[in-house]
């Protein structure tokens, strides 16, 4: 039996254990162990992706117990893609963030790396598992570790933000757990495939299944910060330490979108979601409201970090709306956007982290002259911003293209309009930032003479290389968007 | 009216968990003190744990320990009827859920301590004033 799916999840788990131990010998060991563990799970994820593309769905029985009794890791082309994405971002962020972790939380760096790896375990497990209750436990592992890491940020405010996140996050996870309870009452099983088979045999619309569906989806929406349920996100991500904000912003919400897609397609079945229930129109409207609300709230921010967190809220609307359009194009667009949005948000937050590292503050009034002093970082930021806006060679354009096509096919013109309006608002947002960075003169606070030229104060190489790699990935994912859709997403949807 | 009473009595475990859950949710939304909110959160989680425990129960069933079969492995003795035993699986699941809720509660209390040290209060309205002062 091929053990790669288990190694994928267990590498960061044992890494977390040994990181904690090694910190007693020398604190810096914990970082190297974390690096090795995430690299190992990245290699394992790539191997699994190769297996899935060669031989179809990989099923791994944990400890040899056969499903539906035992817990199963079930990896098909959809979650193989998400697994590679998670482990790659986790690894690159570790490379990029070591300097800023050393600066922001020098005394608690080992505990940060332990929690970081547990967080990655949670995300990878949520994506890989084929068991509904296991999914709940792993969501809670992810959430618990993020509460602790958010609280490592700015004194006072970050603790309050983390507490708010706990209150709302617990409600979300509990709703999901209740939904699983109703599914268990109806089907007597917790394995996703098994539940799906039994649900198909239940004729008509059972109110227990409807309750289960509504509770599960509501719980996942709270965790992914869909618009009216988003209140925890901006503060939590804005006050967290940069090293963590960079990994949680691209991954957490996107993994929850993946869970929603998985529940809709694999567990309840698209036939049930769209033909038996008549919720799709309402949810597409919710997506539209989330897109517009996120975009307009971003307009009123005067801090680059806060602005980016509202853009996440806006992007969640794209994926939820797209997944609920009820056609293959919309669903393919939503899944492609999981990949693309993770890359774009990661690039934005990498650039943000570099600016924070050099300038300390990222309020708009602190951003003057950035193009001159940090040209490489700004190049990355511009590319990521173009991708968020949706300019063709970058990947953001292609997922929006699929979403708009899906919206027209479904006749949801309001969704297409919201997509275009939000692109325009994003263009306004980013060009406002670029204007400050490019044209406004540098404040000479020290009273020094301007020596004619500007001194470059670029971030260290270890922070620039990951940004460069992700920028390349943004363009590559755009150029190969058709290949990704045809080889990974469409086979899964059929 | 009698139908409604019948419905409530027949499914009383569902009604009880919903009432408990709403008490918890009310505390989380309406209370001003962070500690009281935490207590509400714990009631909320406990309601769901009780719900799970109650769905494993069967009328006239006993503990899921196989009786009258010492030493053998089910080859001797009577055939085991699942209906005679309470379903243990929801209870086992809840062991994990209890661990999760205890861990969440612990992290939240630790955060409350940090907030109190920084602002000398756990009342939300006072915290809001302190935050806007800066």
C-alpha cells in the first residue's frame, strides 16, 4: 500500500512534536524541523497528485480499517490540487517569514512554529479526509491553532480579535457538528461516500436531510466569512503577526470553500442541492451582496492591511456565488478560483509582509516612495493586484472569465454585474495605493539632506524569493488555466 | 393542541437541546461580560454534546457491553442483537467533542486573562471605550 497520503498529514504532526522538543536544545532547531516537515508533506502531496492523475482516486485506509467503519483519506483530482497548494504555500511562507517572526515574536518563535505546523496538519487533514466527523475535528484543530497564533500579534487588540473569532468560530463549528448529527440519524454512517449512497436511496425530500444540509452549510459559511457572517475576519487577520496572517489569509477561507464544494458535490449531490432544494437563487444573491459589500468596505479603509482583509471577504462572494450558479462552468470557475485566489492573496500578503518588515506601519500615510525604495516587492504587489483586478495574462482573469460565462449561462446577470463592478472597485483601490507609493514625495522625518538619489531599503532575499516564485505561479496558472480546468477540474465534475 | 403536546413529548430530547442551545446563544449575544459570554459558549457546546448522547439511546436497551459470553468470541452463547444495546458510537464521538470544547474554553480563558491584564476590565462596553481612546 502506498503510504504517501498518510505521510502528507503526519509529517507536520510529528514535526510539531519534535519542534517542541528540539526547542529545549536550541530554539532555532524548531524552525528547521518545521521547514523539513512542510517540505516533506509538499513532496508527498506532489506524489499523490501524480498518482491521482495517473490512476484516479486514491483511497487510504487509516490503520488498515476498512470504510465505512474506519477513517478513510480519499484524494481525487480536486483535493489533490488543493493539497499541493496548501503544502506549497505553507513551505514558502516559512521561508519568507523567518525574519519577521524573529523580529515580531523573538521569545515565542518555537511555540509559533509548533502551532504553525499543527495549523498545516488541520488544513491538510480537512482537505484529505473522507469522513464527516473527522472533518469536524480537523476544522477545530485548524481553528484552535489560529486563535493562539492570532493572539501572538499586537498586544491587547489581537487578543480581543482572537476572542471574537473564538465566539463566532465555535458557533460555526457547532452548527456543522449538529448537521453531521442529523446526517448520522438519517444514514447511520459518517463516511462521505457511504452517506452519499444511502442519501440517494431516501426518496423525496426528508426534513432531517434538509436540516442537516442547512446546518452544515451555515457552519461552513461562518468559518469562511461569507458577508453577513464575516465580522470576525478583518480584525483577526489585521492584528495577527505577519508570519501567520500570510498563511491564514490565503488558505483558511479557501479550504472552507473547498469543504462547501465537497459537501455539495460528494455528500449531498448536485442533484439534491439544485433540483430538490430551491435555495440556489437566494445563495447567488448572497454571493452578489458579499462581493459588493466586501468591495465597498475595502474602499473606506485607510490601512493597506485592513483593505486586503476586506478584499478576502469580497473574493469569498465570487466562490460561493459561482458554486451555486448550478452549472458546470460556474462550479469550474469557483474551483479554479480557490487555486487562483489562494495564489493572489498569498502574493499580496507576502508583499504586505515585506513592507511591514521595512516600514513597520502600513497605513496609507506611511507608503510614500515605496516604488523607489522597494522596487522588487512593489513589482510583486502590482502583479498580484492586476490579477485581483483580472487583467488577462494573470490567473485572476481566467477564473473570473469562467464565473462570468457561468453567470450568463444560468441567466444570473446580477452576478456577472457584481463581478465586473467589483473588478472596477479593486482597480480603484489598488491604483489609489500605487498613486501614493509612486507619486507622493517621501517625508524626510529625520531632517537629513536628500542626497540626490533614494537609498534602496528592500526586504531581505529570503522574503523576495518566495514572492518571485508566487508571482511566476500567478502568471503560470493564468497561462495554463485551460490545462488545469481540463485535466483536474472537469474530470472531477463529470 | 394534543398533537403538538404529543410531538413535544415524543421528541423531548430535541426540544431540550434546542432550549439549552438558545440559552447559550442568548448569553453569547446579549451578555456584556466576556466571561459570561464564555459560559454561554460552553452551554451552547454542551447542548450539542447532550443531543448526540441522546440519539444513541434505545428503549429497553442496555450498556454496549456484551453479556454472557465470557472467554469465547461470540461462537458460543446467543446471537448478539444490536437492538438490545445502546449505540455507543455517538458517545465515543462526543469524547472527542468534549476534548475540543475543553481546549477551546482553555484558550479563550487564557485570552481573557491577557485582555484583563492589558485593559483591567472584561466588560465589553468599557473595552470599547478604552480602544477608542487610543
